[in-house]
């Protein structure tokens, strides 16, 4: 059995699910997820909730007993000290534990392992981890429900026009000191350049603006093209709308990464930020699919 630990927001959960699903498929074994993170979240991070229930996938939740068989250092009631101990001790003492070595580069152990009983912990933010079962992942991430009535009107507009999603990620990227130090936010110059490039490739473009800080977008983006600001939706509804746009301008965010990846337009144009992290030394070559454009 492969058990994949989930953590973070919807985009992160999707990566962790997809990697575990692909590994279980390759090794021809069962696959379950560990969502205990959402029951006992550390106090120093942005509060999240388990969100994969929005998809048609049938994700089985691993029991504490199943988790402990693979991950002896699993603590039901976690605190910061136990998390630190777990992070350092588990890779050393656990034979059935695979912790991502570096979240910014592919972990070769993932591709080499032949263990059919394994607990996965990491970000796994590259399509290379699950590219071999792309069709299965797309099917798993088919949305279960219809969007709300207002969002459905937007969805129809998106489907009937030369729609371009533009995502701006801010909030915790600014308010959380540690997150800001690592990620930072995409600059206005990035969005201006992406807009100028994409309008040369599209006819009668209409922009659909997605953000966790729409007020900031309205004050600062100053678009001279037809556009709509998308507000008051659930996360999965925004993701569904985003994925139905013809083209995408994404932020340094796993959320809009998936919005672009799920876009099934064969002629889609995707612009992504070259500066994904504040720290220049961090490599993103495995994070961005080959056919996407970096700015």
C-alpha cells in the first residue's frame, strides 16, 4: 500500500495525490491518503482544509493503524516539536518511508523505489511524477458538482469567448513572514508583460481575473481590455472556471498551476513566472511543463 501525506491548500493536495496515485499504479498496489494534517494543523502556518472531495476521485483515507505500519513516527496529536522530530528521524529509521529530498528538484528515489508498502511525504510539485498516468489523473480530477448559478454564467462566458485566466496570489504570501521570504509575489511587470505577449497571440481576448485579493487587482492591474473580476466562489469553483479558459496567465502558485494544467485546449498558451521563489538559487525547471512559457 502507498500512503501519501496531504498538507497545504487544494493545489498542494492535488500534487501529493497525483504522485502517490502514479507510484501505486506503477507498483500495482493499493493507494490511500493521510489527511491528518487538517485535523491537527501547526499554528504558525496558513489554516487549510481537506478539499479533494470536490473531485470525482475515490480517495480512500488511511486509518491510523495503516499509517503506523509504514510510519512509526506518526503522531495523532502533533505539535511543532513532534513535527521537527518526525522530519529528522523518520527518513533515518523508517524503511517504508520516502520523504522528498528537495522540493525544488526531482527526487530520483521516487522513480527507483520498488517498495509496495511506502509512506510518502513531500510536495512532489512536478508533472513528471505522474506524467505516465496523465489521463487517469485528469479523470480523477474531474469536478463532481456544478458551480453556483452566478459562476455558471461566468463559465458560459468563458466557454464562448477567447478567454484568458489571470491569477494573482497574495494574502499569506505577504502576511506570513516565512512564506513571503520563500515565495514573494509576482510583480506588476510580470503581469503586464504576460498580457502584452498573449494579446499578440489571441483575437478579441477577454480576461478573467482570479485572486485572493480582488480589491488589490482592481486598484493595480488597470487592464485596457475586456475583463471580469471573479469573486465569491469556493476554491474548486474558481479552479473549474480557470481550467475552462482558453489560455492562462498563472501566478507562482500550485493552485493556478493546476488551473492551467487541467485546461484541455490543445492550442492553449500558458505564461508562468520565471521568478517562482524569492530565493534565486531555487530551481524550477522540473516544476513548469515544457510547452509553457516563462517570463
